[in-house]
C-alpha cells in the first residue's frame, strides 16, 4: 500500500487511561491481521494478531477487534503506560500470500 | 526465540557507491524473508520477497537491478543498494518467517539506517 502524508495521526492519552487505536484496511481478501509497535529507530515489534474467522482476541492488556463488514481493525490498550508510547501499525496479510501491507500508523503519546 | 538481526545498524556512504545490508535469523531457519523500506514518519513499504535458493520477487516500482537481493542460506538474506543516491537514504527493515512453524508470523529485524551523502 502507499503511505500518505508526512504527519502521523497522534493519539495522546493520560497514563492509566485506556487507548483505542483504529485502522481501516483495504483488501477484502485479507484473512490475517497484525498489530505492531515501533519505537523510534527500531524495527516493528509484534503485539497481537487475529484471523478473519474471529472478531475479537485478547492478550495481556491488549485487545484487537475486527469488523470485516466495514473493514476496520482496532487495538485497545488497557491502563496505558509511558512505555506504550510508540507508533502503532496495523498490517493485513493477503490471503494465500505471505505479504503484509502496512497501514499508515498512529503515534501514541502517553503523558503523566 | 525468533530473533532477527541486521548489520550494519547504521551506514553512511557516498553517492555512487554500493552498500550491502545483512539480515540474519539467529535461532530459526527462514525460507522466506522480506525487505521493507521506511521513510521518516511514514509506514513500511514492502520492497521484495527474498526466497532461499531462488530469485527474489520484487514489488511494483522497485528496481531489481538497483536493489540486489541474495538469499543463499536459510538464515541469511542480503540487500545490496547499488550506485546509491541521496534519495535512497531510508530505514531498511527485514523480516523473516520461521520455516519450522506453521504460522506465517513475520519477525522483524531492528532496521538499518542508510544515509547517502
């Protein structure tokens, strides 16, 4: 997919609050979705994934929701901590390929 | 487990020179690796799929003669940026899929910052 713009959307939350990061994906043939966290100057770090036969999956402090009808994915982070500050990307895997298409990303800023 | 390394982490070169970046899977074998490029404040863009023992598959718009990929072993893929120019300055990231597992999870390396003067 193409990246658009030079300014990442930013979500600012207070420490302890819950965060919700949204992502719209484009390909209805995608059957696997992943959320990655990227800190400055580092590679993406796997957070959580979900297959298209599910609509919700929970991990430790994180939950991913998938709405295939509107092609929407969200990442919920409970009790957000300063260490959660990073850029978050959703990625979709096109069915029958290994390729990942990354979304544009959202910067999460956590303030005390 | 599932650690991917890249070398070098940073490289500065003069315009017109070639630069080689290595991607290694340290504790697993990877038949398939991927190379991405990321410009500042932008997302990761897939450049090519690196296949062990065969030619890489390049995404549309990526010049295969400029970005040479070699995947000679199950733990190493290299990306060579030939005749680098300032517009090639970017963050290059590789990922690898564990051949021994059924999942297609990609494990990412830490990235290589290339600056072309």
